[in-house]
C-alpha cells in the first residue's frame, strides 16, 4: 500500500523560515544600508537608507527577543 506524503509548511509558526526571516531581514538591511552609505548618492538618500535599516533592525530584534522569551 502507498502512504500519503505530506510536506510541512516551512512558514508555519515556529517553522524554520519563521525563525530565519528576522535574521535574514536584519542582514539584508545592514548590507543595503552599508552599500548606500558607501555609494556616491546624495546625503538625503543615505539618511533615508540608514533610517530604514534602523527600523528593520528594530523590528527584527523585537521578533527575535519575543520568540526567545515565549519559547522558554
């Protein structure tokens, strides 16, 4: 007899992607902010990139800390 194979959703709560997305977001935000800061674009755009990076980092840190507190 043949068994039904099911694949678990990696985006479910406490799934592998749910845990990895804040880390990926933080790394990508920092990389893009560094790229913008070192490029030859205007200072207003650089400031916007740094502010966007700070807000994304704050959200990622919040999600990481919240997940660690609820898992204990």
